[in-house]
């Protein structure tokens, strides 16, 4: 069942989103050659807790950290570590969330480290644009797979691959609610979007094959071919006249 939110609930989620966006911005500002992903995790946790919120990911199904820090060919759910030190040419996907009064915010961005290749730059740009294309379809009367198809069209037109196994999701008093939101599929299908629905739209786009696998740590998902992967995400409410991005300052 898709749970619609009241305007009052969306206001609380907007605050959770603002804190999430602030944490993501501060992490992004700290990304540089030589910093560890553990240090970035500490920045995010301090940013969230200093605003009176709670990190959404820490302890979620046993996840040990505030951010997911996925490096280069890691798609999602990378675990921060003092041993993971950023190098010139890396790309780092950071996924983070905050909880305010029981409501979740969730956002992700992929950051360049130092000077990255033209292909990596293009991957980041296309993944960001695919998210924007998906968000543009988050309007009353559209269908869920209109979002999915918009993401897919942008990514595949650029020659990149869409991850199939991991998808966006509804969000509210739980991190993951119905519906699941694939980043691929036929336009015009799926539930009709209605005012008050809140969705976490999150393209995960690979430079090479779409195939992924999980590592032995039980969390980290990587590309099978080792190609770079990018991840961008916003929490979006469906307003009466269109999408409302909640994860922004």
C-alpha cells in the first residue's frame, strides 16, 4: 500500500530532507585526495546530530555507519573505513539520511576526487540528468513507470547501463515504503501518482555493464566488470502542481 502524507507530515519530511542535504553538502565540501571515508562519515554524523536529528542509516538492519561510501566500481552500500583513502581520479558515491520526529530524508550524490577522466565526468553528468528527468515526471496523474522510463532513456541514450537489482522507493515513517521505483521500464505503466505520495528517486548508472554483485561483507554492491558507477538521489513529494524536492537546503 502506498501511504500518502499530509501537508503537515511533508513539512516534517522537508526538515529531515534539509538536514540530509546539509550533511551531504558538508561531506562533499570535505571530499579531497587523502581523506578517508571514515572521516567523511564522522562529518556526516556530526552534521546530522548537531541539528537534533538522528542518522537514518546507522544501525539500519545492522549497517555500521552514517553514510554509505561507494568508491569507483562500488554501486551502493559501501562501508566507510579508515583504510579507504581517496585518490586523484576516484569518484565517490555518498548516500545519507536523517530522521526527524520519526520521518526520514534520503539523498545521494557522486563526487569527483581531484581530476577525473572525461568519461567519469560524463557519467556523473548523465546520472544527475537522469535523476532530474525522473523528478520531472513526479506529478499527479502521471504513472510510476513514467519516472522509471525517463531515467532509463537519459542513461541509455548516453551509452550507459541502468542497474536492475536496486531501485528507488517510497519513504515516510519508514526508510523503505511502497512503491518500489525501478530506474527502467515502460512509460504509462504502474500506479497513478497522486498528491501526497513521497518518493526516493535514485538512479544507479554504470559506465559498463549493468551486472552487479555483492561482496562478502554483506553490504557492498559492485559492478561485475569493475567499471565506474554513479548514484544520485532525492526525496521528492508529489505536490498539487508538480514535484517538490525535499532534500535541499
